[in-house]
C-alpha cells in the first residue's frame, strides 16, 4: 500500500510562525512535525510516499527529507499551487496511485500514538470504499463528527452545533482509487474549497465508509495551544 502526506495549507491559525515557513516544518519536540507522519507510515510498512505541499517551503522539504532514504522510505513530491482544500490536494495524487490500488492519507499536522498497522490490515480486507479513523473527544463541535447508527457511519457532520456523537473524524483516511472519480464530482464549499468531508459522505451514502478507533492520544497540531500540547505528548512518549 502507498502513503500520501498532505502538508500544504496556509497555516493561518499558527501565524506569525507560519509567515515564513510551512507549519509542517515547525518543531514538535526535537523533530519537525512532518517527520512524525513519515515515521508512522514507515513503521506500518509503507515505503512509497507522496508528499504534497505548497510552493512556500518546497525547497526546505527537499533539503530536509531528500529522497526519503534516510528515513527508510521513497519520497515523491507534488506541489499544490494554491490552497484549495484537502480534497483538491488529494486529487493531485491520482498519478501516484494506480487504478485499483488502496492507499493511506495523513494530514501532516495530525500526530497520534497508535500504530497504523491494525487499520491498514483491516482496510486491506475491505473489498472497496474508504475508512476513517475516529477518536472520542471532549468537544466534538470543533471537528467533523461521525453520525452513527447500528455501529456504522451514516454521515459526517462538519463542526455541528449539536453533535450526534463524541467521535471526531481524525486526519487519517484510507481510500481505494475510486476516490479520484468522486473528487471530480465535487464543487467548492462556501469556503471556496473542495472538502474531504463531502468526499467521505459519498462513500457513507453508498454504505462503503468503514471506521476504526484510536485508543491512544491524537492531536491536530494546527494552533499554538495544540502545537504546545503535541510537544508534551511526544516528549512523554519518548521518556
């Protein structure tokens, strides 16, 4: 299975740190944030990885990660010309993922404790469709939330005022290659972006969206506070 790491975006919530550098290169503990995503995929046996980022810091990624050999992987790079949403960025992976292949997608600012191996093993047995990873959170209104019925996801509600569950959809997704056909059918949201929630809801409506759960810590390190918390988590894990 191949891996895709999305490391674009403007990092607006982390300004002024991101005025001069892509947020995924900011330090979390002793390492740049992006390295955790690469290492998680490598430890799960995924060696072919596509890194998608913007133009701002592409040279820095190349300088730090190179071919990926130092990290035990083979890296390919793709540039997202402008921030157009997670689904738009994911669409750039079409030439990297062959028809009929399955792959794992990580948002580069999502850090987590659990191994990806159980999720990958489960998805390899899944005939078709997609899988999301859920995590129970204290304030689900901040996230995409899984609306569940009889143990299955009916729909994902984006930042609902009255969440139907406490299960947030994390930034770790598994797809088959039909995702690229679905992305083509999407139109921009009110934010002017192609939303990954809309893509996942196509799978949900067809009964082809499964899920697994994170049991360890998980954090979206996209704000100053969560970046600080991520550092505490990884240092505790390393101690």
